C-alpha cells in the first residue's frame, strides 16, 4: 500500500504528456491572425480583411498600430458567461471590454469598437458599434 501511495505521489510530480494549460491565459499564448470579422451586422469580405495579427506573451498583448509597436495588458474572467476580457493599452490611450469563446483552437471575440459597454452576446447590429472577430492561431 505504501508503494502504491509513493507511486501516485511521484506520478503527480511528473509533467503529463499533452497536459492541459495551467490557466485560461495559458491558452492564449502565441501568435494569432485575423480569420474573419463582422462589424455592425455586416461580414467584412475576406479580400478586405486587414493583415492583422497579435502575440500574447504572459499577460501582454503585443501588436502594431499606426506603424508603431504597441502593447496592452490582458485580464480574463473565464468564470463569467460569456467569458470576459479587458484590454488596457499600456500607453493608457484606449481600453476595450469584450467577451470571448473558444471555437476549437480559434478564439471568437466581440467588443464595442467605440470603447463602449461590454456586449452581452456574440452579435453585431447596425448602429451597435460592436465588432466580432475570429482569430486563428498561427502554426
């Protein structure tokens, strides 16, 4: 019995193959590219999607805007339904409150484009200023 308890204790210290991420933020780590977008109820045609990408490293989101490298701090609350995120640019100029969900290995987000209230659902309508995007992990 002692040997079994020792084996279980030692096995608990070993990293598991394909171990799940330690936290929700761990799932976001890496480089992401824009896959699709909808704004105010209209899908953005694929040929009009900008070549947007960002990198998540720790709790920082790194991106380029206006020809300059920028960063924002990411805060997640996966306990809420839908899950929520807050982005606060490190230069203090802009913040976004949004919602997110996982679609396989992709992230779908929805936020108010004008820094308005956090959307309650994944939906955009004319005049809402809501923007919904699907981001795909770069391999």
